[in-house]
C-alpha cells in the first residue's frame, strides 16, 4: 500500500486499471490511483504522459476502454461532464472553454445546470471572486479579457459549484505570484472543508508547497508515487523523464549592433478593456535576450503584436537594423526575419482544426519556400513539420494530427519550434513555456539561448520571473502599458523586480541596481 499523510476518511475517488488508446498511441495504460477526502493529489508527467486523458475520463469527456472508477464507494462512470458535475466533480481546464462574444456571467451560467437569475448570479460572482482575491466584472465581455482574467473565470465557475473533487489542470500558468498565493489560500480552505483536489502543474515548487501526495505518469503508465514535501523539484522532474534533467547553459554575450528598436511609441487599446501602450522605448541587440515581465493584462499582447506587425504604427517608431518597418504587416516582417509566437496557442499561434502540417505552412510558407507561384509544395511542407516534431520532441502520432488534439505542452513545443527553426533575425515570444513540463521547458529555454548565441535578437515576454532571470541578458517590466527602463538581469533581486513590476518606470537602471 502507498504511504500517505494521515488523512481521515475512506477514499473519495478510486481508479483501477484505467486504459485509453488512440490510433498510434496508448494514452493511459492500466493506471490506478486513489484520492482521499481533503487530499491535494498531484498528477505529474511530461507533456503527452497521459495526464489530460486521465482527468478527462474522470470528468466524463472521454470514455475509457478498460478499467473502473468508484466515487464515495459507488461505481462511477460519467457519460458526460454534466454527470460528473452532478456527482460533485468540477474541473478547471488548461485551455479556456469560454465564448468570447458572451460576458463573464453568461459564460459562467452556461456551466451551471440551473443557473439563478442573472442579477443574482452577477452578485454571487462579484462576492466569490473578490473573496478569493481574483476580482471579476460579471458584465465584461470575455473577448476583452486577458489570459489571466480568463483563467479567473474558469476558477470562479468551478468554485461556485461547491465541488467534492476539484480537478485543476495548470491553474496558475497565467496567474501572478500574488494571485497564486491567494489561490493556494483558497485551496487550503477547501481542503480543510473536506474537498479533494487533483492538481496538474509543471511548476514543481508549487507541487512541493501544496500537495500531500503525487502520482507520476510516463508514456501513459504509472511509474512512481511520492510525498512531494519529501522530494526536491529536481528529483520529481527526473521521475517524470526517467533520467537526468538537462539544465540550460548560457554563454557570455558580447555587445553587438541593435537589431530591433522602438522609439516613443503610443498605441491605443484595440478593445474596450484592452491596454494602451504609452511611450514605449525598446532596443534589442543581435545576440541579446531582453526579458519583459509583468502582471497579465498590462500590455503584453499589444507589445507582442506591435513587434510582429499585427498592430501597425508610424514607420519611424519601429525599426529593424535601422530601417523603418512600422507600416509592414506580419507577412512582410516575416520575410525580413521578424517572427513571433503569441501567448494564445489555439486560435492565434495555431489553427485548432488544421493539421500540424497545415499549421507549419501558415507560418513557414515564405521563409521555408513552401509555395511557389501560388502552388503549395505539400511534400516539402510535411518534411518541415516532421523536422519541427523531431527536433523539439513533439509527442504526436503524425504531422497529420490536428493541432487541437495535442496536449498543451506539445502544442507549445510545436509553435515555438516552428519559429526557431526558421532562423529569425528578431524573435518575440509571449509565455514560451506556459504549460510545459520541466524537461520541455529546459529544452525551449536552451533553444532560445542557442538562437541568441547564433546572433538573433530575442524578446521574451513572460510571467515566470525565474525563467526570465535564467535566460535574460537585460530585464524590463510592463505596468499599465508602460515599459520600464531595461536593467542588467544578472544580480537582480526579488525586491528590485517587484519595484519594477509595480510601476517604477522613471528610475534609471543605476538607481534600480542600488535598491
């Protein structure tokens, strides 16, 4: 029997020999585990290890091929999510299941079997969201929300259901450290009330701080169990990968010519609740990684779009190697070597219903020469997709697989790899390791370091401050659409970073260094 922390009560959920296979892959191979009342149980594994498939079977989205489940001692085989919710199972998804054209309250009502009157529901949303420190305006359109705010909608929607088992798939990927701390306080309260939590996260220090127990999956099989509080993050990562974890290596950088320059740029918000960019000054040298941090919704998407060409600007405001490019759109900039990987994977970085081959074409057509005289070279396009899959270890049956069928981490590896392989002159990436496991995150960061070492100018926008400190040469912060003066990343303290994130834009780099 597995050793556990002492938690009173019989098992809430028991899984025995759960198996699910798809063409070309066994997602879950006779997986067994149990979760007790009031237990926070971590589910660990690399991207494609079978975590998402397992929780989808628990939530009634996928029917197992074999195996059984019991919930509170009774047989449990939900045919659909409605049945799982009726039993007491709620789930916070990694990918948002929201309708952009509806407001927050309308989206939450769609997830309820018998929603109250909208006025009463709106009041409840305000009350619960403010209590948990994740304030939401129930009347705001979801299409105008940042990624972090959309995640809040998912979390609050689940908490309104008063669940007995709460499944959380990468719930903190787009939350700030302060929001994470508040969420953890909420989860501790839920645990104290007897609610069990099945928690999926690639942030292993979070697992160590929060979870009582962990089940580790590898290639669809259960390979280890542990008490996270008695393990190091590195030890758990190596359980996941079945070997030694690679640590990214950074090489010293020599000053070079400026590749990308933005000067005194103002951009009005495109949406009613978007963020306007104000007086943006930015320069990135060849071979340099400029890290940009900030709380979600402070202009990250807008800045990425300004660099990629999705948002146009007066010519002289944006320059590539001294030449104005502000009026050039994304395709023209791609031809010049300015590439981008936006934060939203499905729908922005990749077309969900298109295959990986087709998604490779969307981005690589010009630089990889995948079309000529209006005709697509599908053979060459498939080889390009295969190259991305192989080099970045994308776990997928074939390049013909639809983008939406990949796990979040594997799709992220594909999206980042697709751009890096094209050898950009300038590369801007927003949330490069959102939702990927420790091994894949290390590989992506190493690929960014290697790209910079080859002479590319890179802008990394991320809410993961540890990531930014690991790979950045200089660091700047976005706050309410304003960008702080960049400072050398080496030696920055948490207090200094916090000051910059809080809006200390007028401080000279030397003054920040003295704090």
